[in-house]
């Protein structure tokens, strides 16, 4: 075998060992609620960011100003 083949085989074996370790670790459910909490927090932060961008956009600001102006001028 040449050097490139040996390097490829070594990398493949390392990947298999890492995969085996990952499967062994994922087989245990301890800490799962922490991971779910982290993903929930991440999703909430992403939603908050999107809502912030939407509310601070010109279209929403203009619509809110129109509703307030119409209400103050007693227009339906």
C-alpha cells in the first residue's frame, strides 16, 4: 500500500472509533433535558430576533402609526 492509502485507512478507522464512542455516549439519556432546554432556548432566541426585525421594519411601524393616528382622529 502506498502512503495515501494508509492515510485514508487511518482516517477511516479514526472516524469509526469516534462514531462508536458517540453511539455509546448517545445511548445514555442522562442530561437529555439539558439538551432539550438548550435547543428550546435557542429557538426562543431565534424567534425573538425575527420578531425584533419584523417589528422594527418600516411596514410594521407605518401600520402601527396609522392605527394610532386613526384612533386619535376618531376614524374607523
